[in-house]
C-alpha cells in the first residue's frame, strides 16, 4: 500500500486499517471500516456480496458547459445586527396616549387598524404588542414604543480546508431490525 493520503470511513469518519470494505446503501457504493461493515453491510468482514437494487444503472449523458458568464461574487460587508424590542412601560405610554386623545377604544381601533380587544389588552398591559402593532401605535399617537439596539455580529464558524465530510456527518442512518 502506498504511503499517501489516509483513507477514512465514509459513514463514521474513522481511519480505515487494511483494504476497507465497499458496501452499497440505497444504490450508493461506500468505502467503510470493519465496524461499519459489520453494522450496515449485514455480513462479517471478508464475506461481501453485492446487494441488488432491482434497477439498471442509469446511462450517463453529457451536456455542453453553459456559455453564460459566471456572476462575480459580491463582497459581503459585515453589518451589525439590529434588534427591535418593545419598551418595558409600553402599557402606561399607550394608556396615557389614549386618555389624551379623548376618543373611545372603538374609534381609535378603527383609525389605527387594530381590533378593539387588542388595543384594550395592550393599554392595560395584558398583552405585549407585536413590532407591527407597536409601529402602528407609534405612528398614530407619536410616542416611542420600540427601542433598537445594535449587537456585534457573531463570529462565523469556519471549516478547515482539509475537512472532508462523511456520510455520518450528513445523514442519520437507521437500521430496521427484523423480528425473530
């Protein structure tokens, strides 16, 4: 065997000692270690048999490469994350604004675009308004209900260049156990 790149199991990612085993799972041939061969191949090492799929292999067709130019990747500028939160004393502010307007809940609800029950629940502190509702209330009453805060963007996790994902990283392999 050549002293080159060490082979790894395509299911669990463990280094393969010896020649390894080729098994077929759902029509794909995978190079696996002894442990995964026993688990997913259904036989002990050294007694490999091809599992039939019941269909003929597909013919390969070749197409010409696209003549359209590839778009150039745009440089991404890191923008800070902006979060919007409802102020703590929203109920007090909305209630005072309603009192100042000297209008009934029914009139205000129609003018603002909220239901009367929602407006009353928000004004009495039984329910916190959504951002959309808070924006409507801010616009109508000219009060401040939403505060914005900027957060530092989270550092993106990077994957090493020499990393090769295995099938086990991507798929959740389940084995059906036969009843005896």
